[in-house]
């Protein structure tokens, strides 16, 4: 048994988990719609089918409705579907299919029966479009409307507002206070009369008046599905930390969010929470929960005109489908509600934009959202370790809804009887395949099927007769209205009499019960004392338990405080160590900078000295070169003077030779020989002196040259 239960539970959790893992990697797949419908009223037998290939199951209040769902009522049932501020109501023996319910459009197909609409928003995406075989009814403005459909025609009633009916060949505009009968036997034919005021519309108007009586405020958007029930079942208060907060009334002892209800798998979200409370839709698909003075309260968060629907704003202890343990043979899968400012991580496919929009009422930090989405296992949740918030799976979670069978023929008979009462005759027709079926014919236009050319004169005559009988028809309608008013008054009087009789019977029954209670009290006084003692003992035990829980909470709070203090101390020590390390690093850096600056200053001084030395050396060289040039000029001048003296001496000698021609050549030669060594010695001495005066570099250059 345990093994089978484990396999079933794993199968239930693995499929949504696989879808989530394959879809959460990016925005390749489309996001789920941001809104869903809600079954807010279920009277009598109402059935729901998620897929045309599945069985019909009994519908219940708070069931979400989305694209592809079908709703059907039996001959004794009625239902109400709410989508934001728009309402769609189903009469008895009615069947509708939701063709489209997303962020842009709401369209349903009326297969048979009657539906009433109340549109409060002027936005096009909030209008409920009703499609039949004949065309589509599209509300053009806020108002109250009704659409009826059988096999042979469609009736569109406008009680307040403006609605259009679009067929393949016509565009019918239905003004306020009119009803259009559209018959599509060939070209579209329209007949006009007044809207019906039957029991279905009386019930619908009563529901509208109830909605109008509700004291609305600006705490939540009217487009939040299910918010209309919060004003009847709870109280609003303002808190600085959370803003508007809603406290539910009359909840049982030990109540906690997401504890009294069931899980239902609904595509494309997967596991969706369906609460048992009559108000249990908006608080479990929007906002967060918080404990204020040991009392649960719902926090809607920031005001958003169109909040995004979520299947269940909870966090799981362990991964559904993977971390399932068993204790004493029972499954141990737990969940708890999210607290304010905690990020909701979907378990179905989504894009980064979607996960930010679904959390925008409580978390606007995109970085925080991305961090939680990437590492959800590292998040510290407020209610994870609190027993009053954590809920574990029980065997009722695995109960599957039982299929139901719809009696189609009985529902059709009921609809035909109702249409006959409304003045539309029913007759049998033979289809091309030979089968006989019953169908509804127009009340004022009862023409036999045949050639269209033969029907046109009859149609014109009939319309002319109809124009002539307008006054009498209005009189009959007025008389009928008066008769209906009298019947309503008589019915009201009868109901009042019946209520008085029932009240009298209840009073008599109460008197008899009081007598029986008194007799039983007299007979069972000792038993009452024992019961009272048992109650007192139970009260004492509850008080002891409350005190123990309070002591445990205080101890946990004290431990948390100690842990926080220790953590703060460790953080302070870490900060101090970090600051010291930073200061030491700064000092070392300053020292390095100072040493570098000194080294650079030394290098600059060295370069300056080298430049000065080079400048002095160049100055010395320039001075030496100037002196050398001066010496050279002196030497050249001396040589020039010496040459002049030599020339003068030669000239004198020549004159002397000319004066002494008789001197012997030998003596002159001897004298010349004696003078030439002296001149050579003198020249060599002068050259030696010049060589000594000349710098070494010039001497080397002269030698190389």
C-alpha cells in the first residue's frame, strides 16, 4: 500500500517538475496567462471538464477556469464565473466552453442554454465575447446583457449598455431595452422585441445588486479575481510595515493558509491550490501572508491595476517529486505560505519578465529576484521552521474527483419547455439523414421551409402585419407585464405566508427542543458536570500547550537573538580585521610610494649633477679650445715674423753677396752650412714647444691624419 501510494504521489509531482525544469531555462516557451477565471457560485448540479477527452467532474467553488475548460449545468443548477471585474452567469441546462482566456481577450462558446453578463470595465480585454453558431456577441461598453441559444437561433438581450452581434452577412447593433432574435435559416433574419424578465434574470439582477452594495475601497484592484468576497468575510486595517492588511473572520482553531483545501493539476500552471473557504481565491493566488499578534493576515502588497495570477504562493520543503520521505507509512511532503517581500519561484515554465511581474506587488528589486531564482535553496524563509505555518500532505490530497454523467436529453427537454413558456413554439423536423429532432421556431415568424422566392412575399406580408399589430402587441405586452406583476405580488404574498408559517413552526420546534433540553439537563446533571470538568481540563491543557508554545517561541527568539548577536560580533570582528588589513595595506603602499619618490628624487639629482658636470666639461673644453686657438694664432704670428726676418736676412745676404762679388765661393758655402743647422735647430725647438702646448686629442687627430 505504501509503495503504491509513493508511486502515485511521485507520478503526480514528477510531471509538473519536468515541465518546470524544461521551461524555466528561458523565454523560449510562452508564459502562462496572467489571469484566470473563478467559479464563484455553484448551485445544484454543475459539471466541469478540463479536456474534451476527459470525463465530466463535479464543479466546486473557487475552481480556477482557463482556456479549453467546459462548464455545464443540469436542469436544477446555476453557476457564476468571474474574471476580474467581469461576470458570466449560467442558467439551468446551459453548456459553455472557454475558447480563449488570456491577457488580451475573453471569449466563450455558448453551446446551449442562456448566459447573463455583467461588464464593469470599459477596456476591450475585459469584455466577455459570447460565440454561438450564428455569430459573436461583443459588448461595446459596460452594462448588463443576456444571450440565449438553441439549435435554430440566437437571442441577444440588452438590459443596460450597448452590445453588437456579428454574423457572416450582418452586423446587428442591439440598443438598451431591446432584444434581437437572430435566425440563421439562410440569410440572417432579425426580429425585435423586449428582453425577458424571468427567474434567471431576477437571480442575475439580485447578484448584481449584491455586488453594488459591497463597500469597495482602493486596497486592491477590481481586476483581482475573487476580491469581491473579501469585504463580506474579513476586515481591513492599515500597518506601516505592510500597508493594507486583511484579517479573515470566523476561521477555526489552528487554521493556517493553504491547509484546508486540495491540490488540483491545471495546465499550464501545474499544481494549483483550491481552498475550501467561500472567500478562498484572491488570498491564495495573489499577495502574501503574515502573522500579526499570533493571528494570520493577508497582505496584498502594492496596488497593481492588473495583478498577475499565480497557482499557489507557497514554498516547498524539498523538491516536489524528488524529496519525498515517509514516516509511519504516510507521505511527508510539506509546504508553507510565503511572507511579505519573499520571492515566489514558479514550478512551471516562465520567462524573466513573467517572474518579475508575478512578484512586483512585494519585490521590485530585479537583482534579488534573479538571485532567488538562480539559488532558491539558499533562501531563508520566515515560516519554514514554524509549525503553525507548515502543512504536510495527507491522503485526502490524493483523492481524485469523481466523474459525473450529464443527461443530455433531460437537459434538452428542460430547455424546450422553458422556451415554450417564453413564447417560442417547438416542433419536430426531419433532417436529411432521416432522423426526427425537435427545434424551436421564431415566435412571430412561422414560415414553412421551401423555396426562398416563395417565402419573400410571405415575409413582407408578415412584417407588414407585424407593423400593423405593434400597438395591440404593446398593449398585450403591458397586460402581460401587469399580470406578471400581479403574479409576483401573489407569489410574494404566498412566500410571506409560507415564511410566517415556517417561522411559527420553527418557534414551536424551538419550544419543544427547549423543553427536551430542559428535561435532559434535569436528567443528566452529573453527566453535564463531567462534561464541564472535561471541558475545563481540555481548556487547561490548551492553555498549557499555548504556554509551552509561547515558551518555545520565546526560547527560539532568545536563541535567534543570541545567534544574531554572535553573528554581529563575528561581523564586527571581520570588519575590524578587514579595516586593519586595509590600513596596513595603505601604510605599506604609502611607504612604497615614499621610497619610490625618494629614489626618483635621487635619480633626478644624479642626472642633474651629471648634466652640470657635462656642462662644466664642455665649458673647460671650450676654454681649452679657445686657448689652443690663441696659442696657434701666436705660433702662426711668430712663424710669420720669423719668415719675414728670414726673408729680410736673405735679402741682406743677397745684397751682401752682390756687394762682395769677389768673395770666394768656398767661404760662402761654409758660412751657409754653418747657418742652416742653427736655423734647423731653431725651427725644431719652436715645433716642440707648439707640440707641448697643443692638447692630446688634437695631437692624436693630427697623427691619425
